[in-house]
C-alpha cells in the first residue's frame, strides 16, 4: 500500500502544505485543493501578487480545448 495514493496520504499532504503556507495563503491553498489542484504552495510574484492561481492555460499541460474552455 502506497500511503501517497490513499486518502490518509492526501490528508497528510494537505496538512503539511497548509501548515507550511503563510497564513495569508491558506485560504487560496484550501480553495485550490477543493478544486482538485493538489498544489504544495501558492506562488507569488516579486510584488506579492498571486502568480497564476492554479489556472490551466492553453500553454500548460493538461489543457483541453473544448466549449468549457471558451
């Protein structure tokens, strides 16, 4: 059994990411996990803005061009 693939592994990964995140990023981190984006941290620009927000773009992997993406 690989704990990384189990529900317990997912919960553990989330709590580790949550506790490592700055308190101002915890809401964004939680929102990304609820959407299914298992991010380990929130990326910020030099000015402090949220960089990317976990949004899929047509330049990223996993993007599908269909009516939903319009």
